[in-house]
C-alpha cells in the first residue's frame, strides 16, 4: 500500500470524513510536534502543529481614552 502525505496550508478539509479516518497528534514533553489526518486508504493530510501557525496574529484593540 502506498501512502501519500499532503503538506500545504491551503488544503480544504471535507465536511465529512470516511469511516476509519484517524486524527493523530504526536508530541513530546507536553508540546505538540505533529498533527495529521490519516485516511483509511493511507493518505495523510498534515495539519499545523500549533494554533498560532494557522491563524494571523490578532491586532490589539485600543480603547478610546487610553494612551
């Protein structure tokens, strides 16, 4: 069986997954190193290891009257 791995930030995930799909989290020392989806046919979609790597940093909102 041949497995393929997709490593791209532009992957659109399906709304539904086939039966047997696994969500795998690998880590060490309390830190997540690798997250991926593994489909029953062996394909893998690598997901960002940390939330910060998949979202843009938020801007701090300044409130009126604060300097």
